[in-house]
């Protein structure tokens, strides 16, 4: 591999913080390797002077005049002895079947690689460049150009002879030429020209910027990006030229094409070669540096940069310094950059070394991430790239990541990554578990162990449970809840828990866990005992889930002591499994609990527990008096005499009043309200409910010598009893509180009644009028008379069979119809005829007659 410094940093440069340095280093865009095999032997004895690249092979020229054809690994496939001196340039056509070669002693050879027939000529001056027509093999003209002190175009005529024409001369030595489609670009001492072979016109002249640089020491680099884009690099200047078609209206005597410079910028170093990479550029730089101890310059390692051209500058994407052999002795002209258009391959040629650069692929990206210890990113990238194709590679990366995390002491993350990395490999899983046991971190990996389709040996899970049982009861309980019971031997764990309970028999965590283990083992009675002992909230869930109602018949008191509401709801919801009689029997010695149960039963259904209603009277009186009166009101099965006896014994006045009224003794009930409660409002309300005149009389009689009672009666009696009766019975001279206000209220209530009556009367009259008008409008509508209509008197068709005859018909608004001759004699009102049918039925008269005559 070639030695490369990423982003231009030298290995000797040190950072004060290694971690910061690693984070700041960007991933290189290219990877490098030396072209070896046969090339190594060639360059040990000779030196490279030029090279050209085809998709299928390479052609290398040397200083000793030899040309070698190489495969892409650098193995020699053919060798040509061309000249005793330096090969200046090699050109291949697109097919790779013909090659053009020129040398420093003036030799030019163009021949087929498989025929050796072609052009062979010796010139009296060095030939620096040669370029074949891209389609030389398929073209009839077999065109190519050579360049020394002038650019010559060769083509074969119809007599199979070579014809030569001068394209350009007089501007010094031609140092580079590149042919693409119909365009030839070349560079001389003055600048770069482009020639259109199809129109035989030169279309541009791009002048050299820095004329102070010797063109033989800092030669021009040319590269076609596509058929219409030429990239020029000369000295430290880069120009990107676009060849465009000229508008026909602008042509006149001008070439049909012109060149526009779309980007131009200066670089920091001297350009030795350039090549396109998508919309970016790959630049090979010759670098000079200044020594710290000497004033003279020295030659540094060449750089290969990827840049993004902009209209007036560029953005550097990456920069690599290359350690090529003998770089200290090389000049700018000693380096060349060639590229393969079929692949993103770039060849850096120097006299004693050839380095191949290629774009990094996903494997390289992952390797770089691993080298920088960015395991998380490497694992993600591997999963995306490899998927199921290279599962072992993903696993390998993942294991490296886990090892790294363990070394860092990040055990939880390492354990979490095991799920993703180890997958369904049981052997790897068990190895990791034992490793975590060795470092005392079984707790870290416990929550990530497989527990689905893939399961490890039961001994693995039991080992972890025992580890928790020794050090962490809560963690042990969590695992028992989370892990399916099939993962381990249940009885083994039960025995281990029992042993620990001998040392700590009241430990609630262990007892709860033991109950869960019993539940899984279907030993529900044992689990229920523990839950009840602990008063655990899951006891009700356990009973419901496993239908343990037969097991709790003798444990009802315990359940209600734990949670009365939940217990009663459960018992009532499952009356078919535990009868009401059974529950009452179990609670006979705990009347306060029995009351809660029977109260909820009554709330759900007033009839289900009717046999216990007599018993409930005493329970309500003892434990829940506020609900006694509602119970007495709602129950129809309650013995009233028993209830009255209990309420009178306990002096429950309101309940006694209700019972007396319900038993028909309303006068006694009213007397209790007035004498014991002394509450006139309740007395009035009671009288209103009963709506009995005798009660009102009793109430007035009792209140007549009690001014406060009179005030209450005056304020409330008005709508039920004529207040005059009360006022007449008031003794003269009796002082009654708020009498004036009471009288005002009576008058106000009376006025209100009058207003209500008047309002109702107005509404009644308005509604009657509205309905009368509606009836009149309805009766005034037209009435249909047809063949089906009959006379109500003679019961024949109202219309004659012969419609040509004259006929008369009378139609009343009540819809009855008569022949005129069938009508009875008029009534007592002259000129007014009534429907005698409606008159007889007293349904109202028809007030007029519609006559139809024809």
C-alpha cells in the first residue's frame, strides 16, 4: 500500500488531545495502493515516462524507450522495443486495438496491437505528443495527430497512402494534445487551442496565465470531461471550458462553435495532472516547501485533492499527501495523472512509482470506522450494506464493538448490543453470558437474554436467577415477573427461594415472588395463602384468573378485611359461584361487614336479598343511619311494624314519621313533626305530600296559638288552602312575626294566580282563533269531483253518464256532495243551505254551497 496522509497532515504532527484529534479527522474519499507485480521490476531497472489507461489494460512508456502492456494488476502482457530514448506519449483508441507512440528521438509509430501494420516514421526532431482519433479502428481515414514544433494531422486517403496536413505551427513546442470526438485540444508555449476536425476550423485560443513559468518544467495538463467540456490546468491555474454551438444568426465568418470559460480559479500548488470525478475534479499537485533550517526550497510529497469547482473559485473536499518513491528528486513535469473513464480509477505516475487511487466503497468505509473505534456507526453501516448476505461480517464487527464496550466498562451498552449482534447464535450467547459472569456483570446482560423463539439452556437462566437471589431480591422478583416460566426449572427456583425464606421468613419480596412461582406451577392454593397473608393487591386478579372461588369460601372475612370494596364487588359479580346465603353465613359474626355486603346487594337489586331486609333494618340503624330512610322508602319487603319498633326504640323521628305515614297514621306522623321536630316547613311539606284536608285542619289548629307557625303557614299555604280561613282564626291582638310580609306575599301570590289565569285565557282565545282560521282555510279549498264521487242522498254517481246533459251539483265545505234535486228543503235561514248529514251529527254546518253547473 502507498503511504498516505489524510487531509494533508503529516504523521509527525501531534495533537494535545488524541480523542479530539480522532473526532476531527475526516474520512478520506479515496484509497491507494501501489501498482506492483511486473511494474515493480520494470521501475527498478527503468523509469516511467508516460502511461495511458484503457478499461481493459494499461500502456506504460519508459525512459529507455520501451512500451509495456499491463493488465490492471500490473502484470506485463506485451513488451515493445520502440527506441533507445524516452517515450514521450502513448495514445490508444476507444477500442483498445490500435496504439500510437512517439519518442524523444523523433520516432512515431501507429499500429494495431494484433497486426503491427500501420504508420512508422522517423522525424529529425523530437515528437512530444501523439493522439489517435477516438474511433481510429473503425474509421476509414485512420486519422491521428503528432506534435513537436508544429501540429500535424495524418489521414489515409483512398489510395491507402498517408496524407499530412499542418494544423498549427509557430508558437513553440507542443507539449500536450487530447482528442475527444471531433475536437482536438493542444497546448504550446502560448496557450491552448481547440480544433474542430469536422469543420476544419480552430475555434478558440485560451492564453497561458503565468508566462514566467517554463512550459517545459511546468507543462500544461489537459483533460476532456465529456464531448464538450475541456479542463485545463497550467501552473497553479485551472480553467473549465465549455464548447457551445454558435447561433446561426451570429455566424457570418465565425466558426460554428465557440468556447465559454465557465469556471476559473487559482490553486495553492502547481498542477501536474487533473481528471474529472462526477461534477468534481481530482487534482494532482506538485508541492514545494521551505526548510526550517535552510532558505532553499525542497520538494515535498505530491498531493491528490478532490475539489468542487465554483464559478469563481473552488471548495476543497479532501486532500491526501502521497509518499511516492523518490519524491524528493521529482519535478512537476515528472508527475502525470491518468484516469479510467469506465471506473473511478486514478493513476499517479512518477518515474519510480505508480500509485492507483480509487473511490472508497462501503467496505472501506466500515474498515475506517472500525479503525477509528466508531463501532456503532460501523455496525449500522454493515447492517445496511450486508443485510443477510454477509451476516458473519456484521457479527464480526458487532463482536469487536462489544469487546470495546466491555474494555471501557460500559457493560450495559455491551449487553444491549448483544441482542442485535448475536442474533440467534446460541453458542455466542452462552459464551457472552459466561464472560459477563466472569467479570461479575450478569445483572447487565440479564434483561437482554433471548426469551422468545430462541432460548438458551435452562441452566443459563437459573445461574442468573441464583446470582440475583444472592444479591438483589428486587431484581430477582423483576426477572421472575418478566421471564416466561418455561425458561428455567420452576421447582429448582422454588426450592432456592424457600431456602432463603428460612433465613428471612417475613421478607415480602421473596414471599410475593414465591407466590408467583406457585401460580406458574398451578399451585394456586399456596399462592392464595401467601397473597392473603401479605394482603397483596393481586389476590383478586389471581382468584378471577384461575377461578378460585371455591377456595375462598372460608376466607371471605380475610378478603373483606383487606379491601372491603373490591371483595364485595367480586362476591356480587360471582353470585353463581358463591351464593348470598354462603356469604351471609360467613359474615354472621362480623355484622359491620355483613351490612356492607347486604347494602351493596340492595343497591344492585332491591329484591335479591329480600329475606334479609328485616335483618338489614337493625344493621342500618347500628352502622349506617343515613341510608336507613332511603332503604325504608325503596324496600317493599321490609316489615313495617318491626321497622317502626326499632326506630321508636332508637328515637329516630324522621324514620318513624315516614313509617307512620306509610302505615296510614298520618295524623300521628304530623303530630311528631310538630311536637318533636317543631319544624313547620317539614309539617307543611308533609301536608302537601299527603294532600289531605283534615291534615291541613290539624296543622292549622296546632299552629293557631304559635305565631312562628302561623308565619310559616301564611308564607306557604296559599296554593293549597284558602288563606282567609287561616286569617279569620287568628286571635285578635296576637303578635305575629313578619305578618306584613306574609300578607304581602299572599296578595302577591293571589295577583300572580289572576295574571296566570288571564294569560292562559288569552292564549286559549288566540289558539282557538288560529285553529278556526286554519279550519276555514282548509274548508275553502277546492274539492275534486269525479266519476267516483257519489251523492250522499241517492248514493249514485254525482256525475251523469252523459256529460253533454245539463246537471247541477252542490258541494259543501264538509266535502259532502248532493245532486241539486236531492237536496232537502232549505232551513229557516233564507238562501242558506246546510249539510243535513253534518247538522244531524252536530259536527258543524257547512256555511256555504259550491255549485257546479254545466
